[in-house]
């Protein structure tokens, strides 16, 4: 009977220690998991940057989301036969965007 009581007490202590340690780990993780909350939330200004004015127009139209712009470029490249270059596709998309906004 004494052994059962000691094993039960030991198990309870282990459970309490495990719960307190796992709670501390979770609180530390939530504090350190702020990962680039500001990225791609605002349009990039000015329009001139390393990829050029046309890409800047497309990026502004996509509200700063580069993955959307890349999808547009890929679709435009493969829309033509034979496929056009990336620069030509960016220029065509920017021209089409400007004409639709006038």
C-alpha cells in the first residue's frame, strides 16, 4: 500500500511539473513568433526600384503582393506562343493596366 501511495504521489508530481514547463514553453513561443507582420501590407513607393517602373505599377496594383504579380507574369508569358520573355511580359501587363485605368 505504501508503494502505491509513493508511486501515485510521484506520478502527480511529474504531471504538475510537465504542465508547468509546457505552459512556459508556449508563452515563450508566442512572444518570439512575431514574424514580419509588416511585409506586403502597403504598396511600395516610389514605383522606381530594382525591377523597373512597369514592375512597380504591377506591384502597386497587386497591393504589394509579389506572389500575385509573379502569377500574372507567368500567365502572360505562357499565354503567347512561343512564350515571351519576362521583361516583355511585364511591359505588356503594365501597358494593359495603364490603358484600363484611363
